[in-house]
């Protein structure tokens, strides 16, 4: 058992490192054991967890420490436009690569400058069936765009978590421990959602685990920066939180929710709504339990 006589810096380093890795590993246990065919439906849970994290956890905290409400809402607006621009740049890059020919068969409007090398004949089902199969496989994920966006937002969020942990330990060791436990607990359901989004975006289980572990290192970076420059770094917190909220909101609303509309059966719709509410409830119950 660690002695409470450790220096604040030692506590910050150990809790940021251990807490980040532990939350990722616990989330990985739940998310990576799900069967691959379940992932598209479980993305509904991820949507609920993301929206709840934004509206119940991140934005309320940002408003508490913000210089003004307008500054925070303006930062969220800027963040949404920023992530839209980033995603368009990713699409532009793909549209100048090999993928564009596959897109041209599906919809030439996505990349009008590129034409398929061979004409597509629609007179025989046997001639178009292979192309349909290839398109279905290609569109089974989004070339990693949602995963990339969610990793950016989660890295911002983890950075702020590190700042909060450092600030708490610099006040008192017990306050720091309670804060670290609370942050780890509320991270787990959100990390599960992040894993599911990465898998849905086409990443392998190994890649999803490595990217989440790498993102968790931002907690350490935030903690160390806060320790050495607490006052300066704390002034960044509301803006970083707002950017994190913008990225999560953009991924949920712009990238993930439209995909749910492709499954219109009553059974699928009911399952989607149920899992979205389950995602919201998991964040809400965790928040209520920690504050209760």
C-alpha cells in the first residue's frame, strides 16, 4: 500500500498513469469481448454515453469555471466547425486516392473528377453483383473518420482530467484520491463507447486498445503541466472542455446517428432507442452515485 507521505508530484504521476490505464483496460474488457456483429447496434449505446458525457458532465463543469456562457458556447460552435473542416479534409484526401473509384460507382457526386476505369454494365445481375459486394464491404465502416474524431475529443478530455487530479492533490492528498477515483469511475462507461466507435470505424481490436491507451497518456501530460504551471493551465480548462464536448457532440450527431437511420425495422429501432437510453443512464447513474 502506498504511503500517504508521498509528495504531491508522486501522487499525481502514479494516479494519472494507473487511473488512465486501468479505466482503459476495464472498458476494453467489456467492449472487446462483444461479438463483431453486435458492434453496429452497440454503437447506439456509445451515442447515448457520448451525449450524456457532453450534457451531464463536460459542459456543466465548463460553465462552472468559464469566464462567460458566451465564451463557452462560442468555443463549442468553433469546435463543431473545426471538426467538420477536419473531416472534410480527410474526405478530400480519400477522394484523391484509390478509394475514389469505388465511390464513383456508388455515387459519382462524391468525387466527380475521378471516373471508373471500366464501364459498369447493368444488363446482367452477375456483372454488377461483385461490385455491390465490394461496395457493401467498403461502406461497412467510415475509413476511421469517427474513430479519429472521437480520439481527438477523448484526448482533450483526458488532458483536463489530469489537470483536475493535479489541482486536487495540490490541495490535499485525500481530496486528490477521491477526485482520482471519481474521474476513473466516470471514464469507464465513456471509454466503452469509445472502443465501440473505433471498432465500428473499422479499427481492429488491437488498434482500438493501443489508441485508447495512447489517448490516456494525455491525463499524465495534463497532470504534469498543471503541477508546474497550475494557474496558467487552469485558465485553459473551460476552453479545452468545450472543444472536447464539441468533438463528442459532432461525432454522435453528424457521424453516428445518421447511420442508425439505415436500419428502419421496428425491432432495430426499438433496440437502438433502448441502447441510447442505456448509454445515457450509465453516465447519469455513475455521476449520481459519485455525487451522492
